C-alpha cells in the first residue's frame, strides 16, 4: 500500500509512476478523499474541545445560579455530542474509502525499471548455457515416450477436471527429487531457513501480500472464508505481520516447499496442454525480509540463488528485467528467469524474483527498530521462486530427451536423490 504522505508531497511523481504501468492518474481523487477525511477529523476534534469546555463550565454556572448560561452550556453539550458522532462516522467512512482506493493501486516501478507495455519490452541482462542441438525434432514434455504411463492427465481430469495432473512412478520420483534438491541447496548453502506452513490462510494474509482485493478471482476461497495460497509467499511474508523487529534480526531469509493453488481466471486458453499451467502445483519459494537500504542487493542475491539451481541441473536459461507494463501488482522491480524448453523452441519463465519495497509491509504493518534508536521503520519484502518444481521437471524432461523417447537426467540428482539412477527409459522406468 502507498504512503499517503508521499502522495501529498509529490502527487505528480505518483501519477507519473502509475502512467508507466499503464494505469490512470489517481492522486486527484486520493487527495480529495484524504482532505475530506482530515477535515472531518479536525472538525470532530474542535467539537470535542468545545464539548469538553462546556462540560467543565456547566457545573460552575449551576453553582452560581446562572440558569441562562447553565441551559446554554447543556445545549452545547447535547448538540456537540451528536455532531461529534456524525463527524467521527464521516471520518471513518472517508478513511475506509481512502484505504479501498490505495489497496486497489499497484506498487510503483523503481526508476531503473525499463519502460514498456508487455514482455516484448523486457530487457535481457544475462544468459547461461547453450541450448542443445538435437539430431531429431525435439518433443514437448507430454509427448515423450518416457512419460506416457507416468504423467496422467486423463485420470486427473476424471478426478478434478482440466489443468490437473497425476504423476506416477519415475516422473513422480524425479519431481520429488527436484524439490528436495532445491531445498537442500537453499538451506545448506544459501542461508535460507526452511519453513513448513499452512496452505490455508485468513483473508488478512491475502491482503498483506496483495492478492486481495484486486485478484480474488485468481485464487480459491473456502466456504468458511479461508483462502488456499497461490504461493507460500503469502505465509512466509505474513510471518512478520504486525511485528516490530530489531534491526539486528534483518535480513530474514526463508524457503518453503508447498502446494500452490491458482484458478488461473486471467489466463483462459493459455498453455492448456501439458503441465505448464496448472490449478494445483508445487514450488520452492524464497522470501526475504530486508532492511530498506539493502533490499536491492538482496534481490540480486536471491536471483543468483535461483539461477544457481538451473546451472547445477545443466538447464540453459536467460534472465530479464521486466518492463514497467509487464510487472506484477506488488513489485517495484522484477527479474524473470526463463528456462530453455526445446519442445517449444523458446525460453519460458521458471522464476520471478521481485523486490516490493515497503508496499507489502505497509499492508501488513511490519516494521523494525533502527539499531541507533528512533522511530520504527517499515521493512522491505522480497519474494521469488527457487524454483517452480513442475516447470523445472518439464525443462529436465525436454532438455534430456533422447531419440528413442528416453530421458537422461541431470547428474546433480543421480546420487543422493535418485539412488544412483541416471535416466528414465522409454517405457517409463528409472534406470
């Protein structure tokens, strides 16, 4: 959420940031509602002061027998009571209106974010690995002989409908191995603390990480008002909700492997084949709670953590900075890491690492006490996939495919994760 004081001080800069995102200017409406709110608060305080003064003087007027003054003061007390109630109600209404407006507005892009409208305007900053040259036409993951019996969309459709999958046998084992491998690297080498947290959260947690109110249609809500998380960003970030930390506790670096749930309401018709875009999927999520002065370097560190997983798996990728028009609602700057999928002949997103500044912290009221004293400040929050497990599985299958339909698996998984197995045979068996 945005700082109303910053909007008051520089409404033109606020509107310019919104325009870069393709949004309409909003400062005029915000300041109008804010002025009405502040006026109602000030008037209520003046009325309360008048009532307090009348309350002090009414007894003295009665004691000295001044009936006329006594009755006047009684009338003031009665009239201001109703006026104070009216003004308090008006202030609360305007405060709620202002909050609703601010909750519906996206974070502003940082100054170094490139301008642009969509993914065609994103800027590549680096790439790693050379896409393999095949002596045959590479297939997409769901077409491979190795997965025909172990990646079951038909059973999933009978159980749950479209955009679900049942993984069995070798593919399920590789999927699990990838999750364990990612967690092990992040916790043992990258300094993240592993967390196992609920996948059902209260509404305020979804507000805290900006899924609500704007994107309610993209998530699943239970009948009793709980929400299934679209990613464990929700639980990890909200773990500092309503807290005031000590500066020495920062940064807090967390990782979680969880089920994730998205209705994909805004992606009708996109990636409907295979398991690239599912309603239920798994991710290893990274979250950092950072000091404001170090959040940009923290984004670089998190990006390298995600890239390193791909390098260890031998998967070519490129990293791009998203343009303003392609960024997510809560991000101030985002790095997308895109893995090479030979079956599609293109790079596809496998991780987004975003710095959100104090945008989410204001929604959660998450602060820290400066080491040298002074007023508590809002923390900065960051989140990123480290990685999306299903998409990593797709990349492993497509990049390791052989002419006979078998799949060679990354060496990083052979020993500690697959019990020495090195490939999935064409008939779907780990060998």
